[in-house]
């Protein structure tokens, strides 16, 4: 699935260049390791029937009356909130495939048992996952409100939570129970060639790159559990200031630094180099203790340069020939940031990171030129 779109919670949030979902030799696929059959679908769900079906199932399962529902991400999303008569609520989720749902439930239960900052599974039946409703804003929303000099203080608990999740995954032996991601040469080559795949002809052509050498630097070593899709929009800051992560149906094994790249190279992540350097100096040795800090930083920034291009490509694909989207709506509903500001922010951070590594340095000028060209779209 080198360029397959990920089955996620909404049509606006598909990620290009998703790596293949392939179990390593000697490893169990996450769907097989899950309790097969626990989440068989209860018939085809349509837009008109999915909420009534979820309400009926929740009332039967929890023996309580549902008085309403809410769709914070807008209509058609895979997850929504059910509200009981006593005011308590939960999140109901139905994935596009049983395999993905089984994987998500397996991982949530394993991580939660080890004390990781993830929502609790309340029930899983007939293809529906009912999970804890984490009260709090998404990290992307917290960052949007934060003054520039406070960004690092918002990010520190998010990175701390990734450390706890990695440690919990080790204790739960999840490294042996989920698929290895992004290990095939073909996927790496396409990932590195993403700048050349941007969809608009009015953008500057990217420079030639040493694809084989870059691929060797980004190749998977001993695979370790990662969230994958560790976007700020998938992180919830709860009342005590800690950060919990949601949306686990695409997790797997690769380099734990990939989660950091997904978070920091997102279009809703402010570009704050000083705070970024401070946080990486503190957290990288804890997130990837098997690498020397200098090697970990080099890997992160090199991977991040190309993940930035993935996000930029997605933004431009969704924009097409139309107008830029409403920034407030994108943020409120956790949509891809199809706005000029977000696209240019990606380019400027991509240029800064590209300059940090000789193999990606030719892309620095291209990113800056692209940022300028976007203004004319």
C-alpha cells in the first residue's frame, strides 16, 4: 500500500504515502493477534443508519438511555459522541474494516493496562468501539491559542506522553504483535520522491536527490512500536495538562522517531526553532535510546523533510483548483489545513530542516521557492 490512502475518521483527512501494513517475519499481524470475531460488523452501515444503530447498541450494552449525540468533526466522521441522560458521554467509533478496529482495540487495551495515556475501551461489539470520552481540546487547538514563547510548554507533555506510550508498548510486548510499516524499498523511494509528486504545475521543479543514499539512512532498524499518525489533532490535552492520544487503527512498528516527525512536521505545528531544539535535546534520548542523540536528530530532521512534503502534497490535492479553506473550520473540525498560511508554514520549516542534512540540503531552496509560489495559487 505504498501510496494508499489511510482508512481514517473522515474523507478530508486521508494521508498519502501510507506505508504498507505488513507483518514482519515471525510476527503476528495485529488483527490476528486481536480477538478475532469480537468485532464482526452487524450489517452494512450507511450514513442514515450508523448513528441510530450506535445509539441502540449503546443503550443495550450500558443499560442507559442516550439523549443525544454530537459530531464535533462534522457529519460523516467515523467517530462521534453519544450523550446519556445523566450527562455522561462516550465516543462511538466504527472503522471501515474489522481488521483496523480489531487492531485498535487490541492496542488500546494493552497500552491502557500498562498505564499509557490513551482512552479506555468501554465495550467492543458488532463492529462498534465505545471508548472513553476525553474531555479537553485537541493539541492543535491548544497550539493555535498559545503565544509563541509558550509553544514549548504545550509540546512538552505531548512528547512526555509519547515516551510513556513507547515504554508501555515495550512492557506489553506490542513490538511482536503489530505490523511493520514502511520497510519496503519501493515505499521509501516513493516517500523520498514526494516533492516531485506535488500536483500543481505552477510550482518549481524539485532538485535531483540521492534517493538510494537517503533511503539507506531512513531504512528501518529493529522495529519498535509507534502510533503512526501522531498529528497534534490526534492528541487531547486533558484537565490536568497531560496529553492523551486517540485514533490507533494505523499503529505499527518502525522507528519511534517517526511519531515525533508526524507531530512536529504537521501543518498546525507552529515553527518555533528555539523551543524545538530545547525539547528535542531533552526528549530524543528518551524516545529513541538506542541511537546517539546526534544520529537521532539527523534521522528525525531528514525524515521530517519528506514527511513535510507528504503533508504539503495532501493539502494541494485537497485544494485542487478551488479556493483555500476556512482556517477556523479546519482547526475546529480537525480537517487537513488546506490554507495558505499552513502550506507556507510547512515550506518554511521544511527548508530549515532540509538545511540540517547534506542529503536534503538541495530541497531548502526549493521549499522557499514553493512557499513564494503558493501565494499565486
